[in-house]
C-alpha cells in the first residue's frame, strides 16, 4: 500500500504545476494541513482543466464520472495507481469532508464542457457557490472545522468574487471557444446577446457589460470582507486576495480584456497573498 504521505507529496507537486497560486496558499498554511489541502486543490485543478484536455464534451464527462464514482464509493479498481485519488479520499476521511459537496462541484463543472451561456446572475452565483465557494469552505473544514461554519458567509461571497475574477482572466480563451460566462441578463441590459458579445465588434456595449460583471465581483468581495472571518481559516481565503486587482483592471479596461491579459506577474501575486496572511484579512 502506498504511503499516504507520499501521495500527499505527489499531490503537492501536481498542484505546483497546475495551480501555482493555490500551491503557494498551501505553503502558507499549517504544516499538518498542507497535504490534505494539496489533495483538495489538485482535485479542483484537475476538474478545471478537463476542458483543456478534451476536444469533445463526452470524454470530459467520462473523466468527471471517474471522480464521481470514486467519491460515491463506486471506484473501478484500486486507487493505488492514482496518487491524487488516494490522497483525496484520505483527506475526505481524515477531515470528514462532505462527499456530496465534492460531487456537486463535479456536477457544476460539467457546464465548462459545453458552450451554453450563463443564463442569469442567479445561475452564475450558483455555479460559483458549488465551485469556488465550496472549495474555500472545504479548505476551511480542513484547517479548523470548529470555526469553518463561522466563515461560511464569507466563503460564499469570496467564492463568487474569485470565480468572476477567474472568468475575466480567461475571457480571451473563452471567447475563442465560444463560451460566455457573463450572465445573459447583464448582456441584455447593455444591449448585447451571446452572439454580439462573441463577435466583439460593439466595443462600448462590451465594455459596459464587462464593467458590470466586474462590479458584481467587487460587490461580493466587499460583502466577504464585511463577514466574519476567523484567523484560523484565513489560509483558505488567501487566493481571494488576488481577485481585487483583476476586477479593478477589468472595470478600467473594458473590452480590451478580450485581448490583453489581466494577470499580474507571479512574484506580485505571491506578495499579495503573503501580505494578506500577515494582515490577516483578504
């Protein structure tokens, strides 16, 4: 049987390659929680990159079904051949993580495999709640389960802000694929629909839609900052510290977001998370 510590180390190495920001958040977390956080974050990274690895939705759904079966106790064969799967199950059992929350995360990610538009603000917040917000809350349960519920409201709002900033960072890629994460009701309010947004011609209306979308993210970030956040679970929130610069720049640049990256250099992102840890606030 593989050593759980070895599986966790492998998960941390995987995380370094696929999600450098959450890798740093792991390093800024307590030593004894690092392995479980790495497994959780690497699992999230695997789900997030499935669209990049497949050319059609069906193979993507098959990959997601593997993780669903694993969490529901219907794994095909031993998990020993998949160190991340073994590390994830170990984290779930050790920290009593709710399996249904992880399954819901998989279900929400199916949206990424298709080009259907995000219908409404409610749909967007629901998607973010089951992905980014859930990830923060699960990480909080690993860090300090007794205080995780206190920060549930903060996790909900922080996850929406983080999800929107991530969508803004990936907007050039999404446009090339034909994906639209800005809710149709926001597009409609600015005189756009899915096709006209993807066409990219009406720069003033597109700028208005992006400004409103980023503004929604900033509203949720403000609510997260106003919510209770015990310092014991702060490491789960550190990646959220990277959202505000993206949201602010998106509001300023508007339609240029479709061509110009909003991503800050790695060193600056590392500094932001380190400073957030020292200030004990996001």
